[in-house]
C-alpha cells in the first residue's frame, strides 16, 4: 500500500516595509522550473540590480547540481554510475551527497535508502503497462536483492556498487542540497536576507523586507485554502 500525503504550501511574505530593513531595501522575486519542480526565490537587498544578478547565479548553481544528479539524463555522472556500476573521478558534489545519503541511511536504520531505484523502476514499468495490482511478490523479492546502501562503496573519488544491476536515486536528497548551495551563492554576493522554495523544500536566511521572520503556511488539502499551521523562520529550513 502506498500512502501519498499531499501538503500544499504557500508563502506569506511582507510587501510594505514597516521597520527593520526599512524602505531602502528592495524585494526581488523570481521563479523557474528546475529540479523537476518550480523553484522560487525572494531576495531582499538595497540594489535591485545586484539582487537580480545574484539570483541568476543562484539558479545557475541549482542547474549545475541538477545536471550532476539527474538520473534521467543519460549524460549525467549518476546515470553513468547506474549504467556501469562504477564511476571513477566522480564530481565532489556527487560524492558528498552520496555520503550524506549513506549517513542518513544509518541514522534512519535503513528507512532512507538511495539504492531503492530497482524497486521504483519495477513499479513504474508494471503500472506503465496498464497493470493495476503492481508487480508480483516474486518480482519484488528479486529486485530487493539489489537494495542496500551498505553495497555502495566510495574510495576517494571512485564510487562502485557491489552487485551488478544496482542503481541509485538522489531524488530524495539532491533538491535540498541544491537549495543549500544556492543559498551559499546568495550569501557570497551579499544577499543576507532571502528565501528559496524548491517545491516544498524551503530555506530562509535573515528576515523579510519588513524586518520580521519569514512565514510559511501549511495547508490541509481536506480543509480548504486556509493554513492549518503558520511557521516563522529565520536562518532555518522546513520541508513539506
């Protein structure tokens, strides 16, 4: 049984400056489709031109991360790793994210596992052919032999799988990493107050234009559009 929980989020941000950052500051917002979702940014800075340039560089950083970790792109390093079972001289970002994933695999006692891809592919293949019951227990048991983060080895810049047919997905962690890296780009360019929302992966630094904490509303899709919870954030992240 697959349980799908849908969390609808919306951002409540100040428009009229009140105090704190005052009227000299400007709010610059943008939105692009990347990482398989809509990524929006809100930047606060005294120079609109500087904010727009920083935003452009932050989106470029997100694309760079996406190009490395998009398993659907045949040219990406992760696709090569999945095809060949090994990858030499892997990009440092890819190694770091895989190491993070292996750490969280242990932290969650195996619940978070990037080697689940063969199971995802099996279910996807079955349902794409019009199946309504999903794959058989025998088929699932067969592909589960290829699942296990302990079978991913990292030796310096080299990555390899211990079993032929293994593959990984970073869909559950790469987006958050990309948001972190984009925020670092913004900070490097003196954008100390900003919000990045990548389809529910939200990270904020500093304050809104009115000097108050950023506010994130979480909706219950069964109870209308009003938020069930309002979360105030400063230098924090939240994911729904």
